[in-house]
């Protein structure tokens, strides 16, 4: 289930391998925790970057649509 969901979000093979190794091959819970905490922070940063791009695109779309409205009303 997790692997399929992860693939749909374009998580890299390296990231996925690292997470799976931490869960399946690690006998050190603190190492597993460190990997999970680091990957969670990394993915949250990616989400923030994507949200910033979405905000920019929404503003650009609004500007384009405003220009279209002005062109159509002439």
C-alpha cells in the first residue's frame, strides 16, 4: 500500500529504498526514526515549494484572465 502510494507521488527510487531499508533492514529504532524524520522534513519542504508554484501560477492565471476580460470588452 505505502509503496504504491509513494510511486504515485513521484518519490524517487533512492528515497523509497532508503525508507524501506530503514523499516525492513534496520535493527536500530533510532536510525529508523532519524531516516523517517529527515524524509518527512524533506517531503514537507517539497510540498511548500509546490504550494509556492501553485500560488504563482494562480496569480499568473488571474492576470491572464484579467487581460482577456479587457480584450473581450473592447
